[in-house]
């Protein structure tokens, strides 16, 4: 990288204003490490990301990133040679701590159980039956992608549930229509976090509302956190524009960048993934296919999947309801008891639920149902059902290893203070109309480097609300900048190869993970640029948001039409 380019990048980033707000006591070590190691805190995520693209070996890249971070933390206590030994020991300890986290353990169980469920559904011929049915309606790559897009929007309440269910259902359809796995994984990824992040009821909203409330508490403002959340939705420009981008791309059948090469390969040769692809989930090559003599029934897929979604939806409500009743907020308890099915009650219950354990329970119950259905139809015995379920679980071992290392890397960079270093150096003086754009960019950088949108939101929200309020107490100005935090974090997470939702999207589509990230970047970055230039800057200057959404949508259409090139049906 040239010196000019380095100075240019630093100059742009230094536009952000850093507000000195005290962090909690448990963050003092991260801040101390950020102050001590400075730019070296960027080494672990950079090593993991760069190596992933160079070697296309995600496990090796993540492990190297984790090792480098721990080595930096231990080098002061030991000499250069012995630090290698102690770092290796520390890596294993960090991995164990990452997977022993109740939330992460729930995600692992949920992912493995859904893998077993999909295997049972596939063996019963349910997935193939849906594929054949949809193939009669989805008679082109356009309709196949539109159905995938619609299904992704339907599973709005949780991004993990979205990534893990949409892909297996739609994969046979998109394969038959010669839509590449890269494009399928992009559609899945772009309708997971973006839709869950703006849904009025979802597993995200509790965390987002908590951050908003805490931010306003800092400036002594008593506001309705949910009201503020709703007011930010029109300003989630990236979320909205990426959903519109998918629709236009599907109806125009125009692609550009590496995605076009992937789509051309699929259309011309029928190869929906490259010959060198390392698929994160590959049931087809493990003998998990329906027998030729069984009758294909859509109910064998619809009933278990519907049970999964329904039980998850009801379970999220019930789990949150019980959590609220076990708490000490008696005013909230009385409100929930008096009107348990109101919009307010639904929102609060979802916000307080443990999505990881609920989705695991829903997937496990659906697996039992699928096994009983197969046994009742004499497709397989209970013993065979268990063996098939285990095969489905085994097909996701690589995914779990990647998730475990990604979580470990996230913990290491948190302890190292990477995000805090980024925030601390990005300081300067900027006009108010640029604040939201810089916050969006900063959120994207931190989220991309750490692989977590939640962590990024937690870092930036306590800074953004007091900062924006100090510049202008206008509620609209605050909504724009809060929206920039929530959306910038999702954009960076969406692009990051070490993000769990990106990994799960690759798994759901049975796509090579690096191929997914590489092709997706050429779509997400232009959409993010439009979100800044057509969204945040003019919105901060006072242009009505509905005008910006219309103009932005038009630009997306013309960008795809003129930059993209036709991919033959």
C-alpha cells in the first residue's frame, strides 16, 4: 500500500469525533491493552481475513488470527520462544471458553440439530417434493430467486433461523434453475440480519432497545426506546437498499463482478459451485437422499419446517414471558399479565427471550416429529432415523469448527482492545451532516474486523447518542445517527468472513465460504456507498427520507441495468 493511500485512508477516518465516556470496569483491561499495543491490536483480524482470501482455508486462517492475538497478549510475560508454547496452550483454553458460553453452546446445538432435521427431511423426500413443486412455479432463475427472497423475508424474527432454514428448502429449486450457490448464499445472507435488524418483533430488538435506552440515560433523557427504534427504521438505508437490490437483480437477471462469473458457470455448465469448492454442508454426497421407490410428499418437509418456525415463534414468546415474570420489574410484569398478547407484550417477550436455546428446542422437537413421520410411512425405522440424523449432524462439523474459532477470535480481539483502539484513533472535527456517514463507516470497519454486529453496536451506541445530541438535540438528527450505528454494524458483519451469520449463510446454501464472501463483497459495497451518498448525507442535510428511498431505489435499478450484464436464462 502506498504512503499516499495510507495517509488518505487515515485522513478520512480521522474525521470522526471521539467522545471520552467512561467504560465499565470489566472493560478496563481491553482499554489498557488498546493503549499499550496500539496498531498491533489490528494484527489478529487482519491476519485472519487476509489469509482467508489468500489460502481459502478458513480454519487455518482463523486459527492463525487467534494465535497471533494471544501471542501479542503473552509476549510481555514470556520470551519470544516460550511465548509460542504458552500461546498454543492459551488457544485451546480460549476455544473451550468460547464454546462453553451458554449462548454459543446453544447456537452450536441449534445448528447441529437443524442439520439432523434437514437430513431426515431430505431422506423422506420432503425437500425434493417441494423442489419439484416449486420447479413448476419457479420456471426461471428469476422466480427461483424471488421465492428465496420472499421466504427470507418471511423468516424475519431471527437471522440464524433464517440462514439455516431458507437455504436447505430453496437449494434444490435454485440448483434446478441453474442459480449458483454463490448467488443463493448472497440472497440468504442479505435477508437474514438486514430483515431481523429492522423487524418490529425479533430476537434482535431487545438488545437494540437496551443500547438505545442506555445511550439516552447518559444524556439524562427519558424517552421511549421502542419509539426511537421505530423512528430509525426509515434511516436503515443499507438494510432497505440491499433487500431492494436482491429484487432488482432477480427480475433483471443482470450481474456484475465475480457473481456474474459464478452465474455464467451455473447457467452454461449446470455447475452450481466451482470444482474446487469446499462446501460447508453437503448432504448430497453422504447418501442422504430419498429412496427411488418412495412417494414424494411435500408434507414431509412442510410439517417439520412449519413446526420448527411455529415452535420457535411461540417458544421465543414463552421463554421471554417466563424471564419477565422471574424478574423484579413489577410494573412490566403487571403490564404483561394484564394484556399478554398485545403488541407491547409480544415485543417485550421476544426482547427478553434466549433465542439460542429456544431454537435448539424447536429444532429438536421438529427432528422427533420428522423421525416419527418417516417411521409411520415406513420410509425408515427409528434406528435408521437416528443414524440419518447423526449423518446430518456430522455434515456440519466443519461449520461448528469455524464458528468456534470465529467466536474465539472475537473474544481475543475484544480482550486485546482492537475495537477500542479503532475508536480512539478516529478522532477529529467534522460538519454535522457527515457524522452519520462516518459513524456508518466506523461501524462497518469494527464489525468487519471483529465479525460481530452486536459487539460493534455495544461499542458505538454509548458514544453516538451523546455525540449527536451535543451537536444537535433534534430528535430527527438523533434517529439518523442511531440508524447509522445499527446499519453500519450489520453491513460490516454482512461482509466479514469471520461473522457467524456469514458462515451460517454459506452452510445453508452449501456454498464454499470464501466464494460466498468474495462474490458478495462486490454487491454489498456499492449498496453501502449508495446508502451513504444518497441516504445519510442528504438525510442529515434535511432531505425527506421518502424522497431518498425512492431516489436510492432508482439508482440501484439503473446500476444493475447498466453496470450489470445479462445472464442468459
